[in-house]
């Protein structure tokens, strides 16, 4: 029989179930706190590692087999991982001449570097009015590059507009592409990969798929541009031979199809080319460029054309 004194309260003893539940809650809170500390420490480590990472030296080391290096004016942190490099230049170490220039490049170490110890960086560069994404890594004594091109400005690339990619080369060199007589406009995108063995292109392998839109070409000053419209094609480089596959163009001035190969030589001007192409002009194309069609060896409807010989002086038949 229980006896309770006046003015007192009866307390029931804690059950084992309640004590077990309270202990689990405490352990859960402790684990969450430890996990939070771990995440915070990881963020601090990654921030320190990526901020102090020698990006320019690393990229230059990856490009050293091609006699190239990278320099830039300033570096800023890019959250959460990586850095932003400003006024970046790609320079030939053979003659210290700038090859390309970008106002803004973001770069970060690839996960493969931390997990596998394989030197690898990921890049995103503003160039030629568009964007280039690339992953650069070392493998078996070579440099492997996987890349994507997005909305590159053909007018900038061909010299029809101020070339943002070659400003550092000086006015004379920046204007050089326009002296070839053909100025392009439109946008170019694509993707591909390359394995670079050294400064000689003959030892390299590469492949690229390109897609152009609203492409136009000014062939002769004073004439309207040739409207090529949508352009597609693939190129493969292997054993010193560059092969063009299924190059097509469809525009308001007509259709164009080409295939062929280039036997690359150390002196590019002496490379040997063999191309076969066909033309199907529209009424608009005949009206605007009839005199150029009359200069061809035969009418477009009589069969394909063959272009072959040295790159500096090929013959057309």
C-alpha cells in the first residue's frame, strides 16, 4: 500500500524506453555536429587549396610539349572551387609570340586529379566572341584535350571584325586573316578531342564535329555575301593526314557538299590536298554569282569538282 503525505506529489520512475529515446537524441545531435564540423573543414581546405593552386604553372606544364605557355594579369577566387583568370594569353615559347588572348578564363582542378593523382584541369574561356569549354590532362607522355565550342563568331575568327582572340599580337597580325580574300560571318559551334604528342602536328591525333549557322562568305569586295546558311562537317587528324568527312552547306544561294584529305607537311604551304566537292546553286545563287560559276572548269550539273595539289597552288578540274 502506497502512502502519500499531504502536500506532496507522487512521481513515477522513468521508464527504460524514455531513457533510451533520450540517449538516441543526444547521440544524433552529436553526429550532426561532427558532420557539420567535417563539412566546414572540407570547405576551408578546398578554398585554401583552390585559391593557392598554381593554375598558370599547371596549365603551362600541360602545354609545354607543344611549346606553349599561359600568362595572365590577375587571379581571383571562383566559388565554390577554382579561380577566375583575367587577361589570359596563350604564348608560343619558341618565339614568345602570343597565339590567343581571352579577357576571362575560369579554371578548376578536375576531380580526377584528387582521386587518381592525374594532372587534369577544366577550363572555360571567352574567345572569338563565344565560349570554349575544355578539359586538359596528361596521359602517357601526351596532352589530351576534350573541348566544346559554343557560338564562336566567324567574323572575328576570319578577320572581318576586331579579333578579340588576337589583340595582343598587334594590329598587323590581327588583320592578317582578312588578307586571304574571304571574310566569313555567322556562328560556329562543335565538339571534339585531341591527343597532342609535341610541337609537330604530324604526330598528333584529333577529331572534331562542327556546326555553323547563318554562315555567309564575302568572296569579292563589292558583291553581296554568299549565303551558305547551315554548315555541318567532321574532320579527323591521324598519322599526319587531315580528313574531311560529310561537309555540307545549305543556304539560300544553294547547296554545297565536300570531302577529301590533306597530307600535312612540316611546311604547311607544301601540304598536299585532295578534295572533291559539288555545287547545286539556286536561282538566287545563279543570279548573284553567275560570273563566278562561269569561271569553273564545267557547269555544276555536269558532276563534282576535284581540287588537288600543293596547298599553296592547287589545281581545279
